């Protein structure tokens, strides 16, 4: 085969691929198959969030969809804009967290932050809940968001929602799309040093997200879930070769091989929560830390202590006890509901709370807020 023939075949192949792409991009995924809208990110005040005033319909691997309503400040919320001035006689609550506060895979109005507001208003406590959630953020970023974004809204109550992947990622740098845009802590040496986030800069994934074909293949087939798991796995080959624990390496959607540095995790957790506590004292807001339970224990009826992931719940409880911070482990609420209804709180393809999970969590937190702070 001569060079001319090779060039012709390559050109034919390239042309065929381009033709197929055009058909899929502008016909199949525009008029025939439903495809998720693009939901771009940006940085405002050096805090990564979503592009303000953006509405999007996102599709999941099973074909279901949900709507996202990004407000004027770049947060998923039924509030079109967060106002700094307070409404007289209205309790203002801020909820800070990651994709669980962002409320992945449910409609904006179904998020647990909105449920908290609804439940408190039902009980006669006129309330408004502002939420600040971005997927992938660790608890150190919650501290940064509180300092640089949340405080200007002068909340009377701040709820910090912890998830199991918040802990090691507070000091361990990952290769995620905007991991460097989150504040971390450097634990080397005697003094803990904060590593401020870098401004968010769109990367190659953001460029690809502009195309319907990419969004369909990457998100709606479930490919993104596998990619995230691969990215977040530890690089320590010696750790990878250890014997799997009784309930497997993946518990509560984390690889438990990444949480073996318990002393570092304790140190970072205590630092974040102590700094948040200082802000609560200096700015006069009440503080509640809540945490997702080991849901495998909820479903199996086994003791949570059988699961390595539960060490993080213990660390959170010990830190909040030491700092005299109100703490709510959501295990009791979820266990009680599951025993009665036998319905799970997450999606078959993803560990995020589904509509039921958000409802149970929102009601539990609202009840806790009422009993602790409003009686």
C-alpha cells in the first residue's frame, strides 16, 4: 500500500467520523434522544460555583431527568437571588456542603434544604434557607465558603452537612476537574497551614461538555461515575494489595483504603470545625453539624462499627463533642424510616440521596433545629 492510498483511507475515515459526529450532534442528540443541558462552572470571589442564572435539565443513566435552577449568586436554589438584608421576623438558615447540598439528581425544589424550610414553616417558624453546595468540596472548603460567602448573609443558624468523602480530601489533593479550586490544609509540621483555592479555570472536560454527544456518552451512560472512581483511588500500591475488609473496599461510596491515615483525618477535621466554631462565636450564629450514616449498616441491620467508613462518623462525633458543637448523625432517622418502609435513600446507579433521602434528611434536620434552637 503506497503513501497516497494510506492518506486517502485516513481522509475517508476522518470524513466518515466527522459526518457521524455531525449527525449525532445536530440530529440524534438534539431531536431524537434526550440529552442533558450543559451546566457550566465559574469562580466568583474565588469560590467555585455554577454560572449564575442558569437553568438546566439533566438526564440520568436510567433515562429519568431533573431540573437545576441556579440563582443569581451561582447556587442551586429555589431562591432566585440571595438577599443580604434580612426580612424582619424571618429566621435565616444557611446550609453548607458538597453535591448533597447541591442536591445532585433531584429537582431543585426537592432538596433537603428546601424541605427544612417547608417543615419549619409548617411548625410556625417563619424561615428561609439559603444553601451553598458544590460537588466535590471537602470540609475545608466549607470553612472557606463560610468565611468568604455565607457570613455576608448573616444567618442565625448554620448547618454543615458532612459526607464520608469530605475527610481525607481536606488535605489530599486529587485529580478532579476543580479539586485545586477547593481550600485544603497542609498538615506537615507542627502548625496547620491553609492552602487557599486557585481560581477555577475551565479545562478540557468543560470544552467537551459543550457538545451533546459528549454529555450523552459521559453522563447518561454512567461513564462519568467510573471515571470519578478511578481518579479518586489511592496511588499507594502497597495499600491496594491489602486484604479487603469484611464489607469490601467501597463503603458509603468511598474507598476505605483512602481513610487509613486516621490521625491526619482527625487533625484536619478538628481544625476545620474549630475554625467554624470560632466564626459562630464571633458572628453570633448557632451551629449544627450533621452527617450521613453508613447506609449499608442501615439496610443490613449490622452494627455500624463493622464498617471501616464508620470511623469517620466517630471522628466527627468526637470532634464536635470536644468543641461543644451540636451534632446530628442521621442514622436514627434513616434506620427508623427504612425499618418501616423498606425503601432505600439513594439511586440504583449513584450514592446521592434520592427524593426520599432528601425528604427524610430534611425533616430530621428541621426537627433537630426546632428542638435545639427554637424551643
